[in-house]
């Protein structure tokens, strides 16, 4: 344990969250450096999704701060959104468009160059080679989730924020997503994820964060592998 | 910046092309409402000529309202609005792009249909030309102000009715100047004053509405 600790890129300082006058958590502090995974755990309605939305900047914290490379995310919005990709409960996939068109517009709207070959390769890698020409309306729930995951991969972001990424996926796809997360972490990326399912994440450094006890300060606990 | 704006417009136009029923409904609504008036008030040419500009303007306003509640709603429901707001580009540009696409999809067909309906009201060619020009200046106002209203009421129960109550009073100046311009031409007093005021109102909406809409979107998504 003598290796120098990498500098944290994402850090949370004394964050508190209140929903409908109920305190979900307070005094939350953690930081995340390249190659690290943060698993947010807790029961339904304990504030996992609220925390992720605070991290994305979709909601603003009442107290406390989320910082990216040491700066509050509200002040470095543009740089932060270049480095961050979010996958929420909803997939952000348009039913009228086919998967490739969906990825094209997703890329355009995030000011990225779009390469059709790369998009098709990513969709194939996620097992959608037979659905490339179908409008997403015709796809199953799990297949749409895979399209959303393809958009996540193409985003080429350093930080992934994933809300229940495994919902609706079959065992094969779950293994695939675990592989994607491991690859992303090994390449120096970071992941913040909530999940109720056990994930096979050998060889990556995992921090766990338990939300649910509003009275206590929340800290991440590291787990060595 | 320009590229982002254009890709928002292109995306919404593609979606509108796949969902033709949406904008055809609004167009037929415009045609139906303005055709009901001659049937209701009787066929005297002078009376129809008198009420024509006002009726057409009111019908255009209502037709544009009809489509506005869905301006952000569909994207909100399937999560793509969140994704668009999380883009490095500014939310103001997103709103401008969506308002522009809304105008192209819902405003332009009204402009093209208006001369035909003008004939039905026995309007002279001069009056029809001014009517189309006033709609050309006025329909973007409806899209811009409507975008702000749609962003404010996003995700609320009964948002559609609320949107109507919120936005219709803001449309009043556009309605007065627009219908007034056509009346002016028919009365022989000229349309310039009303058209200038309409143009000024368009500029103000363009400068103010996108910012209000962007701020409301962020609040609505929270």
C-alpha cells in the first residue's frame, strides 16, 4: 500500500439532500479518482437516484458541493459535461428512430463527431446486430437498454454515472456490462453506479456508499480486492 | 454552437417526419375552426370580411397552442430531455432549436394554408398578403413564448390547461397587432404601424423567451 494515491477528480463535500421535507442524507463526503468505482447502496426511496441526480447537476444541492477537478460543477458545466455520461432510469432513446439514428443524434447533441462504422460496431458488440434497421419502438425493453448503453460507450466520457444499469438485462448482457465497467475502470475511467444486483467486479477497486440513515454522516468505505 | 442548434432542429424535424399525424392534426384544427365561423354566423360577405382576420389569427393561435404541450413532454417522458440538458452546449440553444423546429413544423403549414382560408372570408388579395406577412412575423412569437410556457408547465398534472391559461394572455399583443395589420389594410389606413409593432414584439420574445424557458426547464427537471 505504498503506491501514491491518485488525485481525486470527482469529490463531494458535506452534501445533504432533502426531498419533500424529508432529510435523505447529510454530511456526505467522498472522492473518486481515476480507475475507481463507487457503488451506491441502500433500499428503495433512500436517496440513491437523488444522489446521482445531484452528481450530474440535474438537481442543485441545498447544502454542500459536488466538485469536478476541484471546481464546483456549476462553474465548470461545459468541461464537466464533456467528461461525464449519465444513464438514468429512462433510456433517452426515441422510439421513432432506429438505433443508429438514435446514436447519431445522441452524438450530435453532445458535440461529438459521429462515425457510423463505430456506432454499428458498438451496437453489434452489444448484441443488436439484427435490430439495426428497426425503429426502437419494435425493440424489447432490454434491447432499448442496450442501445442506451451503446450511447454511453460512444460518449467516450471519463466518468460514468449509472442508475440501475442492469435493470431489464438478461444474464448474458449483465456479464457484458460488468465487462464494460471493468474495461472502463482499467482504462482509467470512473464509475458511480447504483444497483440492487450483485456484480462480479474482480480486480477493480470498489468503494461502497450506504445511503439510508439520515442521522449519520455518510462516508464511502473502500474494499480491497 | 451553430452546429448544436442545427442538430436540435434536424432531430426534431426528423421526428416530426416520422410522426406526421401530430402536425397534420394541428393544421386540420386550424382549417376546421376557421371554417366553422362562416357556417355559424351566416354567409354575408361583408360580415365575413369584417371578422376574417381576427378569426384566422385566433385559430392560428389555438392551433399552435394545441401542439405546444408536447414540445418538451415526449422528450421528458423517454429521458432524452435529460440527456440533451446534460450536453456541454447551452440549454438556451436547445430551447431555441426546439422553438425553431416547432415553427417550421407547425407555423409554416399555417402560413401556407392561410391564403386559402382568406379567400373563404372574402378577403382582398392585399389583405391576404398582409395576413400572411403578419403570420410570418407572428407565428415565431407563438413558438418562442410557447416554449417558455411549455418548459414552465413540464411534468405538471393538467399541464396542458395550465399552459393555455398561462400563455394565451401573452399572445394577446401578437393577436392585436397581427389582426390589426390586416384590418388596417382593409380600412385603408395601412399596415406598417401594426407590422412594426409585431416585429418589435418578435424581437423581444426572441431575446427574452429562450432564457426564461431554459431556466424553467432546469427547475422542471429537478
